């Protein structure tokens, strides 16, 4: 039985499965959409990963990830741009719906977040011609403000959409409930993104209270405080009807459980909570 | 020698000192502005705390704190309102510049952040007549989005100022760099707050990379990634020239050091970094 509308970001089971085993485990439970990370694809090889995707008619809801643009020197910034161009090629080879972009935080020693944000805008502008030529949409993912220092200085949907508007065609957003649920402006900004056809991906998990680790304590849908049904309603009202992609980093809980149990829980929660 | 322009939030040395000892330690190093927490005042008694403040001509840059308005039942919401009214009376007795308000997060079991925000607005409206009668300004402190679930559902300066505008006279904001440094709209919103004379307090510390705990790993000024001089410039350009108040919760570092060392470090960093 197919589980329509559900995608598994393979980071959710990264401690349990490599790419091929993850796909097998998903297919065994009827899940036909995935989103891999680059290291997972690299481990098996891009052509083999692409073969598995095609042979099983999988939907790839995103390829994770490009970006990380800010750097102290031009060499570092150019390297990030080149790396993101390679990520575009990989995403195209996999037939992904989009390449997910994580902006990057402050360069080492910097306290100038405005400068870092300018580097992100410059980096995106530099890769966009290649993305457009490859017909690969680029999805800026605003990350929670607690990552502004070290992972992403794009921290609200409004900010990401302002970037999109400045960059033009070929770029949109990945909306992750974990990063954006707290935002008092999230509903009007989702509607804005919908009007401009800029929603490229919808990531789900939950915000736990308490949260014990800034990076690796994301919750399973239903275990936290996010109103996932309302979020889904807002995103569907805005015109995006693609799969909801489960992305859970959980070093002390879900990464320690059997992968099949994690996937079964994702399905059960998706059906009842989301 | 007096340290002009520096205030110590007594949470910064709460593991080392009670109220009276904290004041003595501050005065010994020339610090003449403080901001106490209610439990610290309660431990020594309000009248004795007020006597110490007056006898030493201390500036009380804020009294911490009122708020925590959302609750599942009316009894709980009324209790929070009554508690905040008592906090107004205490702040007035201490001659504080303002009563700092922490909004409160989601009631237990709730996933409705919009409803929690409405409860905050209602709670503030309910206490404002008493605050105005006591001539005690109420300072809404937007807290970092990572506290939206359990501590405060007011998470950006823009949101706090929208609340202020709706509530009218007698209410403003406490701007803490820790909670707001990441915000792409912080500079225009500080300017907006200045135009409307709504800045009541300026709290400082630093954002550490990495941050190891969501609540108790704030950094000493200069040890993190916040551009404190620029922040101060923006706030002074907006017309606020009150003391910068150091508020550091640091269970594994500063709370374990001798209080006099912590205060000396605050002074040295204030002079060189802020």
C-alpha cells in the first residue's frame, strides 16, 4: 500500500541505513518519496543512486544541500559556489524537485551578520544561471534563529522571500515547520510565497518542550508543540500540494531505534497528526 | 571610581550572592546600577531591598519579572495578572525604571501559539491601568524564538512593538541583544522603537558558538558573535542612553566563578567591547 503525500528525508534514518537500504526500507512500507543528503549519495555513487531512483520511480522531494556561502576570503566563497554548482548537477541527475540551500552562518571570527547575508545573496546569484540552465529549482531554507551564528543567517520566511524576489526566476523556499513555527508572521508569509509560486518543499517534524540540544533533538510529529495540521492547511491553501518531508535529527531517540520502527512511526503520525 | 552606563542584572551573579551581598560587590567595583529578580528581593524582603537601593542611591534599571500570562483556565490567567500587579508594586517600591515582562509560552498541552499570544495581549491590557496609576513603565522583552514553546511567545522586536502600539501609553520594550541579534529587521525596528520613545532597557551578553544549552549558556560580552558596539550605536541613535544591563545565565562557567571576578570581567568587557 502506497503512502501518498509522505516523503522521508534520509537524515531521519541516517544512523540506521545507507542510501540503498533506506530506499528498500521505505518501499517495504509503501513510501515512494525520499530526500537524500549528499554524503549518502556519495557513499553509494551518484549513478547508482540515480539508477535506484529511476528503477523504483521514486520522487526525490529535495537534494540536501548546497549553500554555506559566507567565508572570510574569496577563495572560500568561490569554493562554496563551485560546490553548490556540483550539487545542482547531482540534484539534476537524481531528478530532484529542488536543491535545498542552507545559507551558512558567520565566517570564523566575524560578528558582521549583515556582511554574511550579503555573501549569501551573492552566492545565490552566482549559482542561479547554472541552476536555471539545468532546470533545477533552488530552495532557500530559512533556518531557526538559533542557527544564525553557525549554520544559516537566513532565519525567517520573510527574509528568504525577500531574497527570492531580488534574485528572480529559479529560486523559491523550503518551509520547515521546525525552523518557522514560532514566527508571528508565518501565515501571511506562507500566503505570499504561494501567490508567487515560491514554495518548493514542506518539511515536518516537531518542536519538543524541553529541547535538550540545539541541533540533534528534533521531535517526531505529535510529540511537540507545533500545530502541524494548521501548518499543512496554510501551505495547501497557498497552493503547494507536494509531499510533506519528514526530517528528524535525533541523536538520543529516533537515531537509536530500528529504522523500520522509525518509518512506521512516521507513517502513523503522518496519518493522524499532520 | 564609578562605572557609568553599566548595570548588573543580579541573575548574572545569582549563584554567588544574595541581594545585599550583590549590591556590596557591585559598589565595591563602582557599579551603581542593578536589576534584581523577584526571588532575590523576596529573600531579603522588599522593604529592606528598597532601603538598600535608596541608601546607596542605586539606579534600578528593571525589576524582573512579570508576565507568564498564558494558561489553560481563567483562574490561571487571573493569577498571572494578579502576580504581575504585585510585581508592579514591587518595582515601584524599588524605584525601578521599568517592570520587565516575559510573555509566557504555550499552556501545557496547547499547540495554539496564536491563542497564547492573544492571552499575552489580554494580560498586558489587564495590568496596564495599574501600571499607569503607579507610573511604572512596563517593558515587553521579546525572547529568542527558541523559547517560544515554554517561556515567551513574543519573539521579535517588531511583534513586541506592534503589541505596544495596540496597548497605548505606559508600555515599551526591553531590547536584549541575546534574543534579537539574529533578526534581519532589528535595525529598522530599533529605529521605530526610538521614534515612539518605547525603548526602556538594553540588556547585553553574547551568543556563543557553539551554544551548549538553550537556557544556561549565555556568553560574556566579547566571547561570542554579537556586534555589541553596533547594537549600542543603533540603540543610542534611537535615543536611548540608559545603562547597558549585563544579564548572563551561565551554569557551567560564570555562575561557577567568584562573583568579584565576574563583575570585574563585566566592567573590563563593557569598557572594551560594548
